[in-house]
């Protein structure tokens, strides 16, 4: 019998002073059995950074036709495609061809740097691509099945906290 996904409920308050986005979101997010807690929290961080009423989690990991997060227009065009990790050029090319904007979030600093050095030259032709390194050591300590998180973003630093713990998260634009 296959192991099923863990369902997490997230009550999220976002105050992004950089983009002037102030909103609350009630999310139900599945955590794939092969996804570790750190990667799950990275997906949540990406949602926060790009928060919008139209931004949604998709079927997720191991789906060739969809990113892990996307934002579609009312006419069903993909406005924003968000993926994670170290993607191959074929997937990047496909994403950039289908979406107005593509963001790849990397989160393993050493691996990401090596990967980006190999991909950088190939990806320079994609004007709609952004690659961002998330630095969020220890963020997985916030993960619970039911979470109430507060997020403040100012001067490109995210402060994410619950009632017991607080973390600062930084970002490095790689391209």
C-alpha cells in the first residue's frame, strides 16, 4: 500500500513592505511522502514571496506538465510558473515557453551554485526567467500539521514566525 500525502493547514498573515502586499491566507497544502520538511517550508516561502489570490499549489512533485505553484489569468494563460531545485534545461525551456514569468527557487546552497554554473549560459536567452537562492536554515522547525504563521518582509529579508519560534530568511538572485 502506498504512503499517502500529509495534509497541512496553514493560517498565514503576510505583511510585505517591499511590495505593499498585506493579506491573510488560509491554505491546505499536501506534503508528498518523499518531500522532507525543509523542502515543504521552501514551497511555503515561495508562496509567501509571490502571494496573490490567483496563486495556487498544483499537483506538485514529479508532474511534467505543471509547476509546483502557478498563477493563471482568467483566460487560463500561465502568468507565473514556480519550480524548485536544480531543473534540467528541457524543463526550464518548457516553462519559459509556456509562462509569462518563471521563477526557480533553489535551496541547497552548494549544489545550487554548481548547478547554476552549468546552466547559466544556456539560460541567458530566457528573458522571463529568475533563479533565486533561498537561505532558510532551520526553517523546518516551524512545520506542524496545523500552523499559524506571521510573515513580515522588508528590505528583501523575510521574518517568519509562529507563537514559539522566529526565523529570518534571505534571498540571493542568481541571474
